[in-house]
């Protein structure tokens, strides 16, 4: 090595450019490992869970709580990417993730996931309380061990049961503020739990070959597309009363009820349109309806929790209480 | 002295180092602010009941004997 050469110059020359580039992930690659889009949903629902709670923590403790709930979700995302790297590499939707694309080594994803999991649970416990910390720890365990390592590759009910992991954040947010879990927290959990299957099954309908290529027993693979369309309809209908029930709890109100009624009608209408179609129709317009319903389902969840936020604001101003 | 053109690999390494540095600094600041808030809001710290420790309402914590007299 000459005076002007650095170790990386030598490494580049000896190992080949691509190998070394892969061994040098940027900060953005690690951020991507935390599934920032999923985190945004977690932050929003946990934030709503915190705001609608009857008691509140001081501002810095509240901020710390939501930050570490989000990082806990990110940690479980990193652990999921570590465990699922083999099947992620086979699916078009996930092949460019940091681990299957080789930008981050599996061990790095595992290390980051474990470290962030431990840190987020401890910090939530310190900032809020042990109930919230315990719920966050259980959420991470449920997503990584029960869903990713267990259900995902075993049963077409993977999304139904695994959906619980994504449903916990508002409950954790509520627990962070109150130190307990109540009917309202359970109903917020139930809304996301019931929403998850039709949301992912709509995605599975237009991500045609991804899951079968990877051998993941999604409903579309094990029971066929016609059955999946029926399942979407059933779960969307079952979601409606759960979402409406939330409107009659202490955190609901007239604004929420109107918004929820319209959203549920829209979602059920979308599910009915999916049910009426067969594969030939879907192929003909490149799954236009299925894609629309998938996008609408995202809007549905944001709007449902947005309406809860609006109710909390109105309650705070002395309006809107039932 | 020679100036070498920066390779993409250096950019990635820099982004990672700066990112980790900023994250650690943010963690330290957050821990400090959280501590200040917990102390000023009188969060009960039952594990620390030494001399001079006070309850959230400002009254001094009286240490209790671990073994009662006569036992």
C-alpha cells in the first residue's frame, strides 16, 4: 500500500468493486430495514391511541413513548427481513429489500433488530410504564416469532392471525398513557385486526405470482382466487360493525360515526365489486378494481383513526361527546 | 499533497457515520430531557430512599426499618 492509498482502495482492488460496495451499506439502507412505510402507519395509529386516552403523559415522555413504539415496530421489521430474506429474494415486491439485494448482511439486520427491540422496550418502560413496555415486547415477539417464523409459511390463515401484530400499536399507545388496557383500546385493536386480511388479500390478488413463487401459503395460493374474493367480502362485512362499535365508545362520537359509516359503505362496495369479478375480467383491466380497493383500504384506516383524532379534538373543545 | 476524487463508497460510509452520530446525539439529548421532565414532575423513585429523598408532594421520605421491633 502506497502513501496515498487507503484501506478501501486496496479492498476495492482486491475484492472487486461490487463485493465491497455491498459490504458498505449507507445509513439509508439501515433505515429501509426498519420498513419506514409500515412505521408511518404504526406511528399514526399509536399516536391516535395516545391522544384519545383519558390521561396523558408530559410532552417529552409522550414523544419518547411514540418514538420507541415506532422503533420497536422498525426492529420487528428488521428481524422480519432477516428471517424472510430467502423468500423476499423470490418475490418481485420484496426482492430489492436491503438483505435480499445484498446491500446489508443478514447478521447486520439481526443485530440491529435485536438491539432496537431491547432498547425500545426498555425506553418505553422508562418513559411510560411497564404495561406498555410489556405489550410492545409481546408485539415484537408476535410479529417475529409467531407470524414470521411460524404462521407465514405454514397456514393460509397467516394474515388473519398475524394481523394482530399490526393491530397492537394503538393499544400500546393507550397503555403508555393510562397504564392499562380498556374496551376502547381493544376496539381500536379489533378494527386493525379485522381490516388486515381484506387489505392483504386485495394485494395478493394483483401480486399474482409472487407468493406462489416463494411458496408462501397465501389464501390465493391454497384456496384459489375465487375463494379469496369471497373471503375479502366476508371480512369487510365483519369489519363494519367493529368499526361502528368504536363510535359508540367513549372515544367515538357523531363525526366518527358519519365518517366510519361512509368508509365502511365504500369498503363493502369495493369488496362486492371484487367478488363479482373473475380472473378473466381482472386480467383484462390489469386488476384495476383490486388495486383501487387496496389503495382505498389504506385510506380507510388513516381516515378511521383520523376521525378518532377529530373526535378527541372536539371533545377537548367541549363539542362532539355522545 | 494529493487530493483523490471521492469514491461512492466514501459517500456511503460518511452517510452511515453521520447517521449513527446524529442518532446517538439525539438519544443522549432525549434521555437528558426525559430525566429532567421525570424529576421536575416528581416521578416517584421508590428505589432511591436515601437521606434527603422526598415524596412527590415534597414531604420527606422516612426510612422504614426492615425488621419490626420485637420480631
